[in-house]
C-alpha cells in the first residue's frame, strides 16, 4: 500500500513506484494523498498489507514518519508491516528515520528496481495457491 | 513565400544525396553512430543534419515575422535583452513571514530584480496552520500565511510600487490577492501602481501542482473572478500565470507541457469571454510560466512554438484586434526534477544549460533552481549561485546581444514546427472532448483523469529510460561518484511552526469575530448566488478572517475535490 500523508502534492514518485511495483507482479493499493497518519494505519490494518510505502517531499518526514510509526503501533500492526519512506530526504535524516522505526529510506534518485528488491527481501513470498 | 527558391532546394537535395553516398556512408561505416536513432526527450526523432530542405515550406512573414509583432515567434519585444535584460526572479519562501521577508531583502541585495513568493502546502491548499493535516508542513516548502497581518509582514520595507511581486498561489489566489491589495491600500499605494502576478491557474492544480482546494468548475469560476476584478481595478497586474512548469515537474514532456498549458490558457480565455469581458482588455494581462529541461534545442523550440501558437489562437479563434493581446510573455524556472543527488555541484551545470535555453528561447523572467534541491529547499549559497548563473549568461556569454539568435537554424526551425504540430494534436483532442469548447474540453480532460494519465505515462517511461540507461544522467546511472559529496543543506528552524501558530492564535484573539462572521456570511451568499467574490473576500481578509476560514466557506458551498489517483 502506498500513500502520501499531509498536504504535500508531489505525487510523481508515488505514481511511478505504484506502477513499477504493479508491473513487478505485486498487488498495489494506491491509497492516495492528503491523508493523516491515522488514516494510513487504519487502511493498513483493514487491508492487511505487507508493506506501507509513504512518499514525502515536503521536508516534514521526521515529524510525519514518527506519527505514522506511532499510529501503526497503536493499532498493533507495526510489527507485521514493512514500513518504507521515499522523497527528498537529506542524508543526515536517514539514520534518525531508521531509529524511529522506519525499515527502508529511499531518497530521490532511487530506482524502481532497488525498491522491488527491498520489498522482495523483506516480505515472505506468498504461499503457492491450490 | 518560402525562404528558398525551388531550384535552389532541388540542387541542395541533389548535393545532399551525393554527400550521403560519398562522404557520410563511408564515415559511418568506419565509425558507426552511437545510437540507432536519436530523439529529443519528447520523442521527436532528430536527424544527423538539417538543410534548407527541412525549412523549404517555411513562410518567413507568416511563420516567423519580426520580434515584437505577431506571430511573435522570434520574441515578445522588438529589441529584447538589448533594451532590457530578463527579470532575475528567484522564488523564495519558508517559515514565517518574517523569515521570508529577510530572504527577500537578501535576494534584492544580491542582484535580484523581482520577487516571487512560494507558499507552504497548508496555504496552497487553503488550510490554516493549525489544521490537522498541516502538522509538520507549516512554513516548510514556502512561507506560512494565515491572515492579512502575515502578508503585511512579508512585504515589510519592500516598496510595493517599485518591486514586481509574484504570488505562486492558485485556488486560494482570491484570498491572498485580496490580502495583498488590502496591504497596498493601508500603505497608500494605489492599485494602479502595483505590478506583479498571481498564478491563479486553477486547472493545472489537478494534474500539475496537486494543491487543489476546490473542484474544477468552481475553481475556474474564481480564476475568472480575479481576471474580471483586476481588469477593472488593478490594470497593471498579471491576472493568471498560465503554468506548464508544475505539469513538467509532474513528468510531462515538452510537447505535453506546451499543449496542456495552452489548453489551460484557452479555457480561461473562453471563461472570461463568456463572462462578457473584452478579449483585448484582459488578454494583455495573461502571462505564461514554463519549465526548462536539459534538451536545449527542444526547449528553445518549445518557447518559440508557444509564442507563435498563442498569437494565432488569440487572433483567429478569439478575434483579438490588438497585437498586445497576442503577445505571449513568460517566466521560466529550471526544473527541480532534473536535479541529481549524487555530485550535487553538477546541478549548477544543469541549471546553467537550462537557463541558457530559456534565454535563447526569449524568456521575460527566470528562476534557476538551487543545486541542492534534491536534498531540501535551497540554501542561501545555492541561491547566490543561481543568481550568478543568470548574471554570467547576461554579461559574459554574449547570447543576449541579438534577438532570437537561433532563429533561421534549419534544425531549430524544423523542431519548432514539429513541437507545434504535436502540441496541436493534443489541443485538438481536448477540443473534441468539449464539443468545440476548450472550456468544456479542459473540464472534461481534467475530470476524466485524461491529462493526468498522459503525464503519468510519460513520467514512468522516462524513469524506465533512466533505469535502462537509455537516458544517461551523469552521476545517477552512469559515472557514479565514488564518494558522496558533503553538502550543507538549508537548516530549517522547526520552531517556526510554533511561532506561526502563536501568531494565528493572537490574530483570532484580537480581531472582531462578529465582523469576521458577517464577512464570511457575505461570501457564502455571494457564492450561492454566483456573484464575483473578489469584493466580499477582500472585505473578509481586511477583517482578519483567516485563509482557511474563507476557503472553508467556499468548500461548504462548492464541495471538495478528491484526487482520482490515476497512475
């Protein structure tokens, strides 16, 4: 599931990643933009997703991602999702973001391939169907 | 009449064919070309050599003409930069009004000649700083403005009658411009002395900037309210900055940017004509705003095609009489999306080439994006480099010494035609959607997600082109630097958000709430009866109503817009 929190309108990256992941064979829920961290967490729980991808190009990633982490924890789903963030994120913020509980940080310039690989490594492959 | 006589072109064709056989083929057999085909970024195939054959059909008088006269292909003004250099207008905005006011003064002290204001996302989307969704974004990517008191502080000690000021604000434009006119009034600056621009481009919000506040049709009504009010009362103000820049940042190519932007301009023009306004009164106060990418000749071609197409549209479709109405003027911003995180100093070079293309294309004003913007909003150092880039182009390269220096280039003329032809095809398609009306066509193209889908497709293909290394981006997918380059990025003061919230609380405490309520009721009534809302909105701004309160009333009456999520 991928989404934008807050009011930031830069959604080019979000769309590219959504399509890239879909083309790589994943089921993508495009939750959209202008969402609160609580709304994202509730959707993650309801849809029982494996990955929560957040895109932030507003510079508010530190504040907003710690709220996303907390919202996921409050609903008890933090442990079972892979939480990633992408956007304009200075190098100095990468470590602190990981410390707050973000599993993957993908700054501007990351390839779709890198993200697909990260998701595949972090999410167990689904059981084969009947 | 063509530029060359038929016999001359025939001889050249024969010579070229001979040259291809005797010279070109053996040379390429020895040293093959690096690519099977060469294309511009928007996919126009580029030949190895252009000759008079490629411009044989070109009619100089009708297709190029002279600068400063229709069709303006060669330039908006007769002597261009020989008389007046382009306006160096670096956009700025962060934190509270006080902080941005300091940056404005810094820029004016370092060679800037106009001001341009970036607003934060809460302001752009019409929410107050204390709204639930604003948390963390107050003052982040632009200045936070909630009330007229913020606008007053933003322009403290700046002579409003001497510095042209641009406001990058769209759906809430009516509120911000209302605040600004109120401030001018309080300083006894007559509105006729104000020179500036309000972006007020409602339609591109749905596929470009994505900071919409209202649905397409009502937002277009507000755009028209501003055109109508300013035509009457603020005669030297540019009422809309019809923008392709954001569309480009969202992933469109040069052709799409040109087509959708002109289509927006046509929709506003048709809305204003329907309102009963005279084309020759309002069209001279419309301006344009484009991005500039790396493919230099394609960008120059785009700017030249833009002027020619707009002139013809305004003249033939809207039957304008004054050449002034047909003259396209535009601002250019080099594209943030071309900036690379690796080896960020290389972005100075990118910015310089993009700026050069904008100047060769005849821009009226220019912003060069900061070399550090792949990390954060630009530092002061980055803005100094951007301004210096403009100064070097203006004073050292000599490119500004003559008008339209690339005019007549077989390649550039041929590319100008190709860009125009492809852009026209998009416009025709949108016109078809509207059954002959660009106003209805654009509403339909926006509401159906057509434009967004076109842009998203191009953005995705471009990204894939980078990943497949079809587009080489130095430092990103080739020539990777061994070590990351340390960079001092803008240090955002997180206490700014708290300061803004305190200001907002103080305004709410000290104003007359009864007066605000009454003003908001007037807006509601005006919206329900479809009046021009400028005067009631300005009255509310003067009573210290917040931007969010005014936009809240409009959202109540007009409803909200939900992004369709097209990808």
